[in-house]
C-alpha cells in the first residue's frame, strides 16, 4: 500500500453517510450562525403603497444600476433590483389597481445559497443574503433557484454616457459582464451605520438610524426597515400585525421581507399569514365580488328612492 494512500477502517465507512448528513444539517442553521448579530428586516405596508415608483428610481441611483433600454428589457435583460408589480381589478370606470413591490427577500433558508457552486452568495452575520462579486463566475444557478425572480445577470459591462457617470455612488462597486447581482438592502448604508455606532462608543445601531434608499425615498412611509432582533424596533412591532404575510411563504424560504395586506382586504382564519401569489389573486377576486355586491346594493337603494318619490 502506498504511503500516500490513507487507510479507512470499514467500520468508519459505514458512518460516512451519517457524518455527511450531520454536516449538511449544521449548515442549514440560518446564516450558518447560531444567532444573527442583527436581523435586518423590511416591512412593506401595502395599504400605504400608491405605486409612485420612487423606490425603484432611488434604487437605480443608489446602487449604480444601468438603464439598458427598451430592446434589452424586451428580451428580459432589465437590471432593476426592485420591481413594482401591478394587479388591476374590475373594468372602467370601476377599476382598482393594487401594487406589490418585490425585491430580494433575503431568505434565511435561501435556495440560491445552496445552488451557487462557488459560494458567491451566502448569509452573513447580520442575516443578509450577500453577493461576492469577485467570486461569482456567472453560472446563473442562483437565478434559476430563486423563486422570486429578483436576481439580475450582467450581459455586458455597461457604461454611462457623459455626464451621467458623475452621479455614480463611490460606495457601490460597478459590476462587470458575467456577474450576478441583486438587492443588497443597501448594505453600504448598514456598514456606515455600524461604523458610526462603533465610533460613538455604542455597541448597537439604534432603530431608525439606517434606512435603504427605497425606504428613505418612499413618500408615504410604506417601507420600514430595522433589526428584528430588537423587540422595541418598528419592524418588530409591525411584524406582529394580523395583516402580515410572506411572499410565497409556503415554500419555507423564511423571507426577511414582510408584507402587510391592505386594510380593506379580509383577514382569513390563518392568523393573518397569507402565502403565495395564489392567495393574493384569491383576495383580489374576493374584493371584486364584494365590490360588485356593494354596487348592486347601491343600485337597489337608488331604485327604491326613485319609486318612493324622495
């Protein structure tokens, strides 16, 4: 037997599957940590969102996102980290539009992290699903694994025409061709807030001290951001609302983005936890029926008033 060959006892070989299983189970701990230092969470109140698009514009400006043009968007190569989905209910003139901002959900059990062959995407100590740009080799696996369709691939090394390059943020890396990217919860702002807290001699970032660009620019205050580990933080309080639900929650990805349904939407018996877009469509359908009933009652009262001569 060669000296370089390592002998494995047959008894140990039988335990190899169990040991592999135990190692994989250890890596399924959220973020590979026993507990997050912070658990940055975003709460979006859909009752406040009016679909103005300020969050999308701010995201482009803050994170150096390229505007690729109509032709590239037409073949699915848009680069926006945050999209605003619109759901139209009814027919003119009785039309209602509902808006749903969708970005990376920073899942605690993120499928993209399992799919990446080079560990370019992983969970950090703050509960964020981060992307290491100089480690990414562009296999597109993470985008395939993501159920929310929020990862973007750089098909080119994009350039900004003069003078637009002067508005680029020096705190955010310019991504090159072949790199995957996504919403980072404006991690550069989080780092800045943590450094400020450290310089001030404080150990924790105070609630409201850091806000991503989308939350800062929202004119209606629909987007709240903070540490879910802090029981007194605004997001911790909002997260206890009966209106809360997670997008595609039935997939058990454990998102760090929490949505609050519109006030006029009915609360079902599931303790306020709706899962998946199917539930959203069912809710819209229910409201359509409610609206039709209300109009029918209004018409009936109108006829009675005319018949009564009042």
